[in-house]
C-alpha cells in the first residue's frame, strides 16, 4: 500500500454497494414488493461515464427490486449482484470474470455487511456517513454522504488521476448507453 493518489491512478475496477452509498439509505416499500430509492444524478453520471471510459464497474448489494434493476440498466452497468447475502463471493466472482486484481479495485460500502469486501480490495472507501467500523476499515472517507455525491467523488478522483475525466465534452446519456448494449 503506497501513496493514495498513486494507488488510485492504477485502479481498473469500481465496486459499489447501493443503499447508503448510491442512495441515502432511505427506502419506501411499494405494495408490489419493490422499493423506491432516491439517487443522485451526479453519481449516476459518473458511473455511466466510467463505464463509457472502459472501467469495470460492479454493484454488489443486498437490495433488490425492478426499479433498482432499471436504474442500473439505464447507467449501462453490466455487472450487478442484487439480493446478495454473500458479498465477498460476488466480489471474487466479478474480479475473476473481468480479470482484475483486487489490489487495483475500489470498493465503496457503508455498513457492516460491506466490511469483508472492504478488507479484500486495494482501495477500500466509504461515504462520510458510513458506520464507524467501515470508516476505520477505509483508506479514504469521502466528504460527501451516501446518495449525495460520494460515488461521484471517488470516480472523479480516479479518472482525473488517470487523465480520463472530462476527456470530451459530449457526456453520456442513458439512451446512448442503451444503444451500445
């Protein structure tokens, strides 16, 4: 483990939890068994941009629901483990599948179920409002809370360190991502 800025310049993969990371942790159950979550548009843009720039991006969450699946599909994410109770096995499977070493991987989690994955990667990170145990296990704590820019923060830092951030001003939209699938 070296200098944080040097280490993030070698990142090839991002793995994120959902509730408390991509969201503020609040969920509204619907009568059909789905859940309504609030997402930050800037987090979503950064995720979609990282995918477009060729980074391996994965979601590993205990969360589930059609609206969650739809959100991830809109962002162009091809790797997602939903309703997942064995996050470390999912992380290992994802890294094997995409051929990336754990040392070149960022995992962002916010609570106790994320600890094993945080300890398994080279760069464990968390939102500002993560559980104390997660903060302690992280190399970097975002100044932003879950669902309020923490995901954008770490993706932007990595892509800036690698010279990939804002390489063009065209951006990316969900319809472009759907067309490229």
